[in-house]
C-alpha cells in the first residue's frame, strides 16, 4: 500500500531523499524520529491530495529508487493481506468493510477509474 511504503521509506532514507515536486518539499525533514514522524504526516497529506495516477507514479518511482531499503520483510509488511490472512482474522472476530483497490482519494478519481477501484 502506498501509505505503508511512504512510512517505511520516510523512517529509513536520508533526510531530503524523497523530493515531491508537487508540493516543493523534500522528505524526511531531518534525522530525528520526531522530524521523520512530522515528515510522514505531511507526506501523507500531500499524497492524499494528488490524483491517483500521479501518486501511483511517485510510489512506483520510489519503489525502484529506494529498492535497497525494501528487504523481503519490509515488502511483506507493506503488501495487502492475503486471503488466508483475511479468513484467519475474520474467524478471530475481525470485521472487514468496503475497500478500494489502491485507496485513492475518491473525490479526485475519474469515473472510469472510480468504477474499477470500487468493483475490483
């Protein structure tokens, strides 16, 4: 998921390594945990405000550019649940609500993309 990937990278990359031209800022703001958490909050705000296609393009770029920060365990943590995990959690009492495919800001999605996001 894009929001998990952003969190993972902000906590691991060098300060300023993630440049988002759309807002004119670089993330994380600094090396401290406090600065990285503030950076993540701001980065999530920026990403939520972008059209789905733009956000997806940024995330795809970051996945390639920062591949060395994405070991097998981190990739497992940022991926969606498997159906086996969903079934196990549901059997344990967890309830799941409606979700979209890529978690876009639905107010900024074109009609064709909206139909796909909701149907898939």
